[in-house]
C-alpha cells in the first residue's frame, strides 16, 4: 500500500473553516476505489496545523492524484495555507493497520 501523512499549516483565520474547505475532497477521496483511509486530525499543540493520514492500494494512488476532485482541492487549498504542506509518502507491505504488539487490550 501507499501510506501518506501530510501536515497542513493553515492561516489562523482559516483554522475553523479548514475542514469545511476540504469536505468535498475528503468525501470524494473516501469513495475512490482503492482508497483504504483518508483521515484528518488537528494538532493538540498547534490549532492551525492539520494532519492528513491516508492510504491507497498500490495501483490506486495515481488515479487519486489525477482525479478531478484532487485537482480542485489543489486549486482551493492555497488560499488557506500559511506554507507549503509537508509530506511523507512511502510504499509499505500490507493492506491496513496492524495491532500494536507493545500494548494489547
């Protein structure tokens, strides 16, 4: 799978509106064939930082970045961003989350 984490630093006046701005993009991406997850979180240390954790089956990531909703999101997001997003993108073995061995419930 392709595992991606992106950090978005948004302008302070967009912090409360960010999730609304990316809502259509989020919904459309979650409906894509091959999307495993697409989950937003907000930093507990910085209210203007949002973190996106996403994963795709190996052959689905290309379709994602070539989709109309991805292109629209790339056009919509810059107005709200304070800086270029930071990303980690890696191909990993597996197709989902594993259980944590150090903490079993």
